């Protein structure tokens, strides 16, 4: 599903989504494993908690493994700028992923929407 269909426009919104969604899922995984594993009968509460934490850790590591390349890829795109010469002799650079973001203006680093 394209991000624009979800109402996520712009590079920085996509970057935040790629970073925050896996972190939120990892934060919720212990609660999900406790509620989904509630039907399993354990001898005591400690065994149930240890089993839930073990499953949450396994799921978290798997999620990190699956999302690492996508998150790294979009993070490195934040550093790719393309430079253009203006008519007055000055230069301006735009982020390749989103040309509405100015990277550099006359040698000064910026991060602003135009």
C-alpha cells in the first residue's frame, strides 16, 4: 500500500513511520503474548510470565530482522541530496527522496520544506 493512500505524505513522515511502527509493535509484544497465551494452563504465574516474555523476545528479534533493511534504506536516503545551480551563481540542494526539502543553500546545511 503506498504511503499516500494512508495519508502519510513527505519524506519525514515516511521516515517516522518506518522507525515508529516496529518500535510500537515491539513495545506491545509482551502484552499481546500474555493475552494470546492466556488460554494455556500453567502451574504458576511465574512460568506463564517467563513463557510470554520468551515469545515476545523471539517475536521482537524476528521483527527487527525483517524491518532492519527497510529502516536502514530510508534512513540513508536522508543524506542523499542533489545540487542545482541557480541563475545568480548560488547553489541549492534538494533531498532526492523529496524535492520539497532543501538540504543546503549556498553551502549552509538546512532541513526545510519549500
